[in-house]
């Protein structure tokens, strides 16, 4: 008799608006900020249906707790569909929704033991702390198995499905005029950028590339554009470090590798010191992400370190050589001209006079020079010397 009471007092809600929010990439504070803004700006009533399309590749557990707080603050019907990719989702996320839809191939995990799965294990493959959803599509106790978000929404409106949390069911027809709008809610452009760089490989790549661009500016001095872009990359990529628990001792090792790379560039050739810089660079990444809250793809991390090393070994020297060639191309016409030595400025520079104009040129350390004598201009390594 007690089991019949929820059915007898069940409320059927006619839905007028369907709002769909997609969680993809790294489930982080970027999604939470967008959800909080949606709750603050929207004027939802009981005729709205809020659906989360969960397609996250990884999560921050703190975001799961924040999501639970947000869901508890709204009283409208809430549903979640996990898909379309075969993702892994925690049971703690599903328990906060009235209606749950799972795509075939989804893996549901829990830290609370097999009891937390309830009836899911009856029709799917359970193994320890996770369940593989391999049941046929259909309506099951407390959840649905459907292959698309459209089929999930349609079944919620056309089938008499009772909420998992309260005595309530939904009634609507997507093809009729009773639905005012179906709205897809997305994070802002900046939030989506934050979600993208939350991937530890991208964060590391952008962070290291920012320093490499600053190094390029040191050797190919220009208007400062490369240094500005490098500073932006460092600023944006480091925004995610605090949220996911970066090991900051690795940053000290990273700075050491950066200084070694600068030394290698100043020497103009690579060797054992260049290999040492690469090893220290990758070691710093392993230490920085040793306690990270997200899963690290070490294969891609190695590829990122090699890409940064390629930038130091190939790209920066190429830009430096092209810059030197460009800077001295206008002086190439002065080769073989006769000049008068006016002053020895330093061990490798001298002030000369050519057709009434004074020029600073290089000198050859093996030669001895006499003031007021005439010398012929020569070109060596892109520089004019006498």
C-alpha cells in the first residue's frame, strides 16, 4: 500500500520550454560559472525542463559538489543524458537529477560500493566499482537507455516516467505547438576557452610556448609583439593551475630549463647542453603535474616537450638568421668600399667614415689598425668589417 502512495499523488507537469546545457571537455569551474549565470538570469517556472547533456572527458571533483549545490537551488524538473560518446560518469552526479538517460557504452562509477548502483546492475555488466551500460534501449527502473538526446527528450514527454526524486512525471510533445522553445545553453567564449586550456597538455604547451616566444624576442628584437603574445599565453594557461593543484616546485625546474635554452641559443649551436635542457624541461612537466586532479596523457606530454624543444632548436634560430639577413641586406652594397678609420670603439667595433658619413663596423681581432688609414669593407656572417 505504501508503494502506491507516490503514484496516487504523482503530479503530471506540462512542459512549455526545454533548456539543454552541454558539459563537454573538462568539467570545471567554467561550466559551473555558466550554470550559475543561467540560474541567475533565467526566470524558470515549473513548466520548464532543464536537461544536462553530459559528455565530459574528465572532471574536477570540486565541480561535482558545486553542481549539486546549483541543482538543489532550482525546483524545475531536471534531467541528464550521458552521451553521445562512451564516457565515464560518477554515480554522485546522476543522483541529483529527476530523470537519467544513458547512452550504450557509458561506464557508471562509484566510490560507495555496489549498493549505490541499485537496479542498474540487473540489466548491465557490473564489475567492482563500475557498471558498463550494455542493455538494450528502453525504459528501466530509475533510468533510460537511449542513443541520442532527441530520443531521450521525446521519451520523457511521451512516456509516463516517474521522477527518481519526487512524485512527478512530465507531459509534452516536441512536434506540437505546446513547446514554446528548445534552447541550447552554452558557456561564454571566454569560459569555453578556459575549458579548452583546462586540458593539462594544452596548459603545459601554451605555458612553455609563452616562454619560448619571450626567448625569441630576446634574440630577434622587434616591436615586442612576440613577447606580448608570450605573456598572454603564460597568463591564460596559468589560470588553470590553482584549480587543479599544480605542483609549483616544478615551475622552478621549468625556469631553470628556460635559462639553459637561452644559454644554448646564445652559443649558437646545440649539443650536450641542448639535450640536458630538453630532459630538464620534460622533468619539470612531470613534477608540475605529479599531483594534478586530472588524468595526464604522458604520451602527449612527451610530444609537447619535443614540440617546444623543436621551437628552440629550429624555429627561433631560423627567425634569428632571417632577421640578421634582413637587417644587413641594405648594407651589402657597401662591400669593397674604401673607408677611413676614425676611432677604435672596442675590441670588435670601430668607427669609420664613408663619403662624409660615419658608420660603426666590426673589426678583426687578428689585425692591427692605424687611425686615419683607409681600409676596405668586407662582409662576414652578415656583418660589415674592416
